[in-house]
């Protein structure tokens, strides 16, 4: 963990990575931009994860933003970055701490029946929120916050949950504007900083979906038992309404449901911000949340064969949202009485839910 990473420029090492690390063929996962394999420090024999990216503007952005975020306890830390040439391709090689505890929901699924409680769900959410707050405070939106990017550092109780994959991360302030000499940052008007984009609100929507799944074991916007989508369900998706079906939600607190409603607001302008989420008592005082046993592990197990679909669905929704929120111009227009604009806005948020 290094709190200075957010200000220290990243200078990749240029010596061959193989002088320092032994690279194995053991694949740990496939990311958006590159493959992740196991590697070992030649001196200490310690195990690490190595992400191999072919150099491009996109790859450089991923590595830079990930580097800047690397000081957070709940973000997978970067140890070293190499820039090496193979044949004619320049590669970026990112050595990360190795997360050996596996994915968040796999861990919950493997627990004994009823052993996962509302308080533990609140603790998990608190950890993810710490990562998101860290990012949003340094003006980075992750934009790909989904279950397969949440990994535990170790097996067993002492593992720490961390966020990974900055392949879609985006800087939310336009530095060029700030560096234009005619503006003194002290008096710069909000609109000068460019139109307010909804990049950060993508992460809050993800938090809402993850929190919903944590509390019941199935996602909010899907037909949960593999049944064909019904007309009623389609309408609910369209209007951003989802339900808290019984018996799974019977004993879940009202505080938890209110928080989910705030995070899954269909209108990104009305959705909670990370500060509002963090100040919510269900998150801030998670140790006071009731230890109600949940149905989560059983339902995750029962829905195991549908999990790949659930993941694909979330990946698709995030992709739509990233494109959509990019085009929505906002803040200065927000209060205007323009019915056409109103329709346009509604249409745009609906598109983001693939409707
Ligand atoms: N360790 N999204 C799913 C993995 N340590 N994993 C993914 N993008 C990344 C893989 C595909 C995330 O940037 C990903 C990225 C980085 C990692 C990563 C980083 C550090 C790991 C794509 C493991 C691991 C290691 C040992 C054992 C186990 C997992 O994945 C397991 F628990 F599964 F046995």
C-alpha cells in the first residue's frame, strides 16, 4: 500500500521482466485488455499476478489509473510495471499482488447454509465503498464494477476484499481545462470544467446491484428462476422498478432496502453519490446492522448454472451505461423547463437499461 501513488508518476522499468520474475503458464484470468498469469519474484520466490497488455493509449490509461489508485487497501495493488518489447510489440507488464482468495460471490456460495448475515453483507459493502470513495475522491470512475472484479487476497477469514481491472476506468475531470492559463482554479465556474458526466453514477448503480445480490443471492433485474421474461417483469425493468420478493427479503432491514432504492434510481442525476452512500448508517455503522441470517448462499448455489448469464447481463448493462452517460450533457440544463429535453433524458436512461 502506498498513499503516494496518486501523485507519483509511473515510470515503467525497461529491463526485461524475466530478470526479476519467473513467468508461469498458469492463467489466473482474462481481462478486457489482457491476460493475467501467475509469476514469481526470483529473489523472494513470492507469488504475484502478472497482467500482460499490448501497449496502446487504452492500455496506458488502464495502467496509469490503476497505479494512481494503488494506495487503497481495497484495491489490488500494483507492485511493478515493465515496458518490454517482444518481437515488434511493446508490452506493458503489470505485476500485482496475487489475490488467492477467489471471487466474492464464490466465497459466499461456499459458506455453510445461513451462515451469511445482513451484518456481513454490510461489511462487504463497506469494503467495496471504501474502494469506490477512494477512486471518486481522486476523480476516477471505475465503470466496470462487477462481481468478477472483486477478489479476496487470501483464503479464509483474514482475506481482504479488493477491486481490480481498470480497463474501463476514466478520469472524470478534464485536466486540459484546468491547465488552460486563462482560468485561475479558485474562480473557475462549474460549467467551465465541462459538462457534468455521469461516469461516477455508473459505479453507484453497480454498488446497488452488488448489494442486492449480497442480500438475497439473485440480481434485481432478472427473471430469477430461469423463466422467460414476463410482460410484468419487462415493465419493471423499463421503469427501473424491482421488487424485494418474499421469503428472501422478509427479514432484511428497511435501511438496507432504502439504500438499494437510492443506489438503483433510474435517473443518474438523482442516484446517491458515494459520500451519501458512505454516510448512510447501514454502511457507516455496519457493526450495528442486525445479524439476520440470509438466503444468499443457498440461492447462489441453486442458481450456480445461471451465474455466467447474470455476469454477462451485468457486463452488457455496464457497457450500455458507459456509452449512454457519456452522451448525456447535464448540470446546466438540469433545471430547465424543456419538455423535449425531458423526453430525451427519459429515453436516454431507459436505453441504459437496454429497453
Ligand atoms: N488472482 N475479472 C475476471 C487475479 N490476483 N484478475 C480479472 N482483469 C484483471 C480476471 C477475470 C478479473 O485486471 C483479473 C484481473 C486481475 C486479476 C487478478 C489480480 C491478482 C489474481 C481480469 C487470482 C487467483 C490466484 C490464485 C488462486 C485463485 C485466484 O485470480 C483462486 F482462488 F481462484 F483459486
